[in-house]
């Protein structure tokens, strides 16, 4: 189990009930909703909703709030997926290093021929090229494979099956 999952499991005291799930759905669809709006939509008092939101944050079910930014419009037009083979004893060290890189959008610990998958976003191909060349010089990285992303067909921060299951 990964450290983040372990921390969340340690904090979680109980399974979310139907109200928690409805609250999560409302916030997933619009993270800007205030406590009063949430309370109205859930038919609960604002103090009850505020308490539930704080508990869900404490337990790690709500990890934060953010705006969804169109990075393409800001000039980040080169996106790529890089797969890495890493010496086994150093996988987590390499993952932590990659997670600190400013152009790395995601780091995944995966199974199969490769150990790590990363999602990258750059303003230009030369920037990506420089990053990859710097990356493969790192100790413990045995092999890499990078694929450019031509277009995004679907990219969502939400699991739509969860949102649909709440009703």
C-alpha cells in the first residue's frame, strides 16, 4: 500500500454515509459551493454540513479544492506520457524526485514492463527534449519510453461512475 493510501486509511474512522456521498458529489461538481448552499441542497443545517466537510477533509476523502485550468490556452501545448524502468530498490526515491518536477502533472507506480508512468506538460518540444535527456541521465533509471499526446479525448478529475451512482 502506498504512503498516501496508508495515511488516508489511518485517518478514516468509518465509511461515508449517503449524506457524505451526496456532499462529495456536490463538491466534485462545484467546489465553490458555500456551506449554506450545500446545506440547502442537502436539507441539513449549515453547522452539520460544516462539521461533515471538516471531517471529510480530516479523513482524507476531500484532499483539497482547486480550479480546473486550461493549460493549453496558457501555452502548455506539448503533453507526453513517459514510462520508466527503474532499479527496484530505488523506485520510490525516483517517484518522489519526479513528483517535485514542475512540469510533471502525475506520477504513477505501475505494474508490468515499466515501473513508473509520468504525465508531462511543456510549452515546447525542445523543453520536453531537455527534460527527457536530463531524466535519463539520473542514476537508477534503466530505460524510458516517451509518447507524445496528440489530443486529449477525455481528461477528468472525477470518476463519473461514482457521480452517477449517487443519483
